[in-house]
C-alpha cells in the first residue's frame, strides 16, 4: 500500500517531485528512504527525487534548479519551431543556485507570469515571451501563431500582460488561424532568392486571402 501511494504520487507529478510535496501527499520519510535504498526512486538534488524512467529533460531541470523554457518548451508543447535540434533552452531566476548545464542557453530574463516553485516547465506565457526576444522575428511569429492555433493561449489573456515592444508587435500581427511555419519559410526563402512574397491573411470560415 505504501509503495503504491508513493508511485501514484510520483506519477501524478510526471516522475520528478519535491520531497516536501510527497510528504504533503502522505508519503512518509521512512517510505522515501526505503524507496531510495530499493532504487525505486533516486535523488536528483537536495529535496528532489525522480523515478528511474522519468523524463530526462525534467530531471535535468530539477538537478540544476531551472525550468525548460523558450524553444525547448515550445517544442515539447507541440508548437512550431524553426530548428529541429536547437540547444537546450532553460530559464533561471536571478540568484538561483547550482551550476547550469554546459552548452545550454540559460535565460535570466524577468518572467512575465509567476512560476510555481514545484514547476519544471515554464508557463506558455513565459515561453512566448522568451521566444519573442530569442528567435528571429518571423520564426517567433510562427511559434506564437502555432500557440494561438492550438488553443494553448488566447488573445484576450495575452492582451492583459505587460509585454515589451517585440511582444506587443507579435501580439498585434499573430493570426490564430495561420498555418504555422509557412509564413517564415516564405519570408526567408524569398529573401534569399530576391523574389517578393505577398502577405496572407486568415479568416475563420473563409480561409486564406492574399
């Protein structure tokens, strides 16, 4: 019964958890120490444990006290991103402890919406905020349109947030019915070939018009 409770609690948080939260879910210190000795779970950092089959990216985030962010988290959410294999993008709070993974892009920018201390993946609003300043404009626009198209955010919610200049421009131009990835590909290809590319606009129930 105790083992079942521990495994259920770990699965409910996707395999990586703060020890404090497990205790709040009824998992005793004895159960945790037993699970560690039996290798049911392993310690990834002081105060954090993970299942052996936990998502490696989430484990990395817990180990280094960061969140999966920007294009890395955008891809995990199924959003359009330009590069299929970019380096790991992480978000860290100023003054956070622990060495950061070598080769990763660590974003120290101020978060747009609050981050819960137990969360290892940045909220979508923060993801879009980091993408807006990290990626070339047309590529960032495609990611924003992908998020709107999938219903992960809505324009009314975004309008209430304190965006910077780049974010405000993206919010004004992003089309929720856009075919994500097509617009930036067109822009980049045309820039390289010298041709001109007409703007396209999507309307619900109508489709695309030039």
